[in-house]
C-alpha cells in the first residue's frame, strides 16, 4: 500500500506543480502563496486519501432502514511487486528523513559557529549585524536579524538603501519562517520530487516578490538594483541554514531575477490563463454524476359498462273474429288470460322503470377511491419478517470476490468495505442493488455490485408466507 500511495502522491504533486507554474505569473507580487498552496495540497491531498477511508452514504434512507446481514469478506495475499516493496520503501523513507534532519543540524551548527564572529552595528539608523563575508541576509527563526557583509559599508548610500530595503522586506513578510515551514514538508516527505521542485520555486518566488516590493519603493534604481544582484549573487555570501532569507540567493535563480527586474513588457496572460484552467482541471478532477433511472408505469383505465335496458313488446294480434266463434265460457277464459298477460306486462314495465331509476342513482355516486399499492422495491424500507433471508452461496461468492478484486488495488494492498443494499423478491432472487456507503474507490464499488448480482438468498418469511424485503450487506476487500 505504501508504494502505491507514494506513486499517487507524486502524481498529485506533479499536477499541483503544473498548476503552480501556470498561475504564478498571473499573481505578480504574490507568487509565494501559489507555491505555499501547492506544497500544502501536495501533502494534504494524499494524506486525506490515505486516512479518509470510505466515502459517505449514497442513499437517502437511514442506515438502520433495512435488515443487516453478516458481512461478506475476501482476503487475498499481498504478493505483488509493489506490496513487497512496502518494507523497503518505509525503511528508505525513515533513512532519508533522518539524513535530512542530520544535515539540517550540521548546517545549523556551522551557522552558529560563523555567527560567533559577527558584530552588532547599525546602517542608516537600522540595527544590523556585520560579518566578514556572510549575507546580506535575514537570520533567526524566533528573533530575526539582518546580517550584512563588510563590503556593504563602503558600497555607497544608494546601494546601502537598496540592500537594507530588500532585507527589511524579508523581515516584514516573515520569509524566514515561511521557508522554514516549507523545509519541514521536505523532511516529512523527502521521496516526493514534486515537493523539491515546489520548494525551489517557493524560494525563487520569495525573492521575486521581495524584488518587486523594493522596486515599488525605488522605481528609478532598477539598473542599480540589477548590478547589486550581480554583485551579491557572485559573492558567495549564502548561509548554510534553514532559517535564512537572503539577498545572496543561489546562482540558479539569479538570471531569472535580473530578467524579471529589467523586463518592462506586459506579460501575455491569455496562454497562461488557459494553462491555469488546464492545470486546475487536472488537479481537481472531473466529477461524473450518473443520472438515476426513473421507471415509468402506465395506468390502465377501466371502462365502466353501463347496461342498457330495452324491452321489445310483441303486440297481441287482434282476435275479435275468432272470439265470436267461441262459446261464452271459452270467451271468458280467453279474456281472463289476456288480462293476466296485460297485468304481467305492466308489472314487468314497473320493474324495468325501477331498475332504470336505481342505475341512474348509482351513476350519480362518486367513484370509489383508487386502490393504492405500496411498491417497497422503489426505495429501501424496513419490513417486519419472522425469518430473515440467508445467503446460500457464501462460499461461491468468496471465490467470486477474489476474482473480481481489481488487480491494481489488490497489488497495491488497497482494500475497502462497500455497504450494498439488496432488494430480494419472494423467491430469494436479487432484483435491485444499491450502494449505500462507498469504499472510497470506484473500482471496488463496481466489483461489489457485480458480485451482488450473483448472490442467492433464501426468501424472507412472514406468517409462513414468503415476502419481498430489503437487506444490507457489507462486502469487504482486504489484503494480508
């Protein structure tokens, strides 16, 4: 895990380096803060990556909203090349940091030895310390003092004012303390080359910002100040200590300081702005949001069939001539039959009228309320069950987890836990899966989802009846 994290940290540092190179010239006079931010980001972002753990919950329901089952875990041997280098890299890390600390202590001892020969004095009304050949510089972490070489005493008032102004700017900006804190980052992470480059750029930015402020105070002494930089830069007055901010900087940055000092042409910022945007995109990343899938369900409208009542009355044919031919007794029987038929017909008509009236009243009634059915598969909810579902193919899933473990993360010794919610139907089949808590690694989350689709459960039971239910399962990826 150490090897992979180191590689990731170096990559992050290089991205911050790119962003810093893009933005430093856009902030004339405040270049130092660009590299302070780059250094802090190079250290802080990997630290959060290492110590931050899994991501937050992705679902909206509470963690106790579903039934929690026994976690499903896989542990694979850490036999990769990167993983095998962990002990060596950790040892090298400790040794490198220790060597830097020892070197800093030796430099501090040399500094204290040379300081014994310095004498207190003054220049243009300002208290300073005079040395034989050290400086000009500001020294001291707690109580900072200006140190000047002996040749400054005979350099003329104009040059003396520039030298003193430069060191006073260092004092006012607390550059000594800033460089000391930046050096501590190197001691903590000496294996990161991006931090070394950033530290070099910070030291140069500190001097460039200081030069700019001096030129704001003395705008007509630009050429003289350039000559002074050449004199100091080639004089070898640099001091071997961390708590130092000096006009006598290393020669590697002298050319750029003089070029920046003498350049009066406006900087072309369009390309730098585009480079800044590019670097910022690389550093911050692109957040991809996967839209949710919304299912649509059509509703079928039931048609109400209204029965129609129609009565076809067949008229009784006239039989007057036939009645005249019957006897009186037969005629009375026929007449009674006709009257009975008419009575039955009238009774039938009354029943039909009553039926029409009742149907009309039913139509006037409000429609019955629609039946609302709760779809528990739409979102995780708690379901009361008598018998919890049981994972039936746990051994098979352990082997599948091992095969689905992302190779890069496995080789780097990086693991994580994914909390997944499953919706199980009445037959025990997994119908829907949802990541509730991320592992912090998208590859592990995707592997857990693939494994989740192969899980087989026994159905949950309520009153001897199988019911659908939501369950939560922690899927763990580990290395040893």
